[in-house]
């Protein structure tokens, strides 16, 4: 079993990462938000990426959960 952290998504805003983290938790996947502490301490013009990380073992399932959420957020005419 491999438990190395893997970044599965990147966000500009912390609240977006928190929403995604909640969706993963609802699916039984533990995750960690990395970089939110940098946002508070950096010059506003600096571009900071907030990462959502999961265990390598959970990465495929986590990506599938987030991708299905993206599909359900699109208007009906844009869905495949």
C-alpha cells in the first residue's frame, strides 16, 4: 500500500479547496489542503496555488468524485 500524498486538484481560493475536501470526505476519502497558510502571508499580487492532496491509493477515486461534481455543476445543455 502506497500512502504518499498526491496533489489531485489546485485552487485559487481556499473556499474552493474546502468544498472539494468536503465532497471527498462525503465519499470516505481523507484529504489535506496545502498552501492556505501561504495565502495569508504573501503579497496580494503573488499568485499562490492551494493544493488538495490525498493518499496515492485514493487518488483515482478522488479524481473521479471531483470530476463527477464538475459535470453535475454544468448546465444541462453542456453535459455530455
